[in-house]
């Protein structure tokens, strides 16, 4: 657990330009506090002390504004930036080195049982206010734009934008930047392509006349 907590600290220094040192992150960052308290609650949950686990998670929610169910499975290096309003559901699985911004929801879509929350791969970025709802997978190195509502699987190395979210394939691996908003809109790109084709056809028709 201590190695994982150290990896969480290092992730903030790597991904948050405002983080100056580990001491500051440890004592002042609500996102890190929430993850630290989750790891303690998760230990109790896995040792069949579920009442204590839920008590700890609800105290963490009150203190940090971040609600993480103790049954969720979270890899190392998770960064919850600003944190307030983040909700991570019971059957959520999060890989290593992911970033969640404020008001992100990793939730379900109803009263179904079993696996009902999303699975995030490694190096996934979820922008502010995004909602990822359902028991599907978000692939490694994927990015979800701010405000997106994701209701179906997102392939690896791709970007999801809009409501409901649409997928834009990208060829790169893990992004070196944490841009939540400057993504190409696939609908706008397709409209531009169609407009070009229409103008081309109109020109050909004019030449035939």
C-alpha cells in the first residue's frame, strides 16, 4: 500500500503544474486525501469489514467532496485534480496513471446488478464534468473531453467528445499534455468533407453544361 501511495504522490508532481512538493500534496490536496482514505477503506472492504469501509468512505466524502466506493478497484498513480464532485461507483475499475478532473462521474445507468460501472484502462484522462455511465471499457491512453457523456465503449488511443460522446481515433500513445477541450469534432469534420464533395460535384456539373 505504501508504494502505491508514493506512486500517487509522484503522479501529482508529474501531472499537476501547481504541485510543488510531496509535502504540499500530502497535506493540502483534497484529491490525494480522498484516494489515500479510499485505499484504507478498500483494505477494510477486502477483509470483510464492510461497515467500517463504508464509514471511512463517507467521512472522506464529507471532508473532500470526493465519493469513492470502497469496493472500487483503483490502480496506482491516480490523480483527482481539484476533486470536488467526483463520484466513483462500486464496481468501477481504474487502471494506472489516470487523471480525473472535478465533477467527473464513473457511474451506472440504473438498478442492474453485477458489473454496472465502467472500467478505465491505463493512462486515461477524463475531463471536468464528464459522465461515464455503464459497464463498458475505456481503453488505454483514451481521453474524454470536458462535459462529455460516455455511454458506450471507447477504444484505446482515441478521444471521446460531445453528448452523447462520439469517438475520434488518434494514433498517438499516452498524451504528454492534459488538454481537456481542444479536440476535433468528428461531426464538424464530416460536414466539412461533405461540403467539399458537394462543391466539387457542382463544379463538375457546371463544366458539363
